[in-house]
């Protein structure tokens, strides 16, 4: 029983690390797209033309479930805000 709990805890930690890695990759892609000269300023962020599927493809994430979890974390943090199907606002966080 203790071994099963240890394995379950390790699996949970590995899954969390995987989501974190995916989140970082998606964040890097979003930032790169936001720095493109054709991206427009939008309030407190940058409006970027791109769908979730395109971001997943650019980041090399083939598992949509893992991608959805990473998007959820980014949205909860306020780093990206999806507006419709093909646009999102990227918000660069600054240290104050």
C-alpha cells in the first residue's frame, strides 16, 4: 500500500512537471508571436492572431488534454486571454 502511494505521488509530481514544461513552452511561443511587428497593442497587452491549435502545434504539443491544462493555468495567471477562436491577448508580467 505504501509503495502504491509513493508511486501515485511520483506520478502526480511528474504530471505536474509535465504541465509546467508545456506551460513554459506555450508561454515562450505566445511571447514570440506577441513580439512580431504586426501584432497590435490591446489595452494592457498585445493582440495576437492565432488559435489554441496553432499554439499547440508551434510548441510541439500533440496531447490536447495536456495543452488544455496548460492553457487553463496561463489564463488563470492572466498571461493570456483568449478572445474568440483565432485571437488572444498576451500580457507580459512585470516585476514591481
